[in-house]
C-alpha cells in the first residue's frame, strides 16, 4: 500500500503503471513510467548535448559507410 499523500503528489491514479527496482545503493525505487523516462532523458543529456540527434548521426555514418563501400 502506497501512501495517499504520495500518490496525489505524484499524480498516481488507480490505473497508473509503476516500476519498482533497486538502485546502485540498494535502495528501493518506485516510479511511474513518465518519471523513469524523465530520469533516463536527463542521464542521456549528460553525454549528448542538447540539439544533437543520435539518430541523425547514425544515419549519416551509415550513408558514409555505404558510399565508401560503393567506391571501394
């Protein structure tokens, strides 16, 4: 049973999907899908600058490789 004050604060309703995991320190983490996505995006932004799209970089690399193969 999760405290009602926490559910209200986090906007968790009866149909909300929650994910439960242990973090590196061994603490129990309970979060909604949205919270997990925000956390993951923040982690990625530490390593990928704002405005950079990894998908665009991957496509460019594959096109360049295909061009090298075509010429070689």
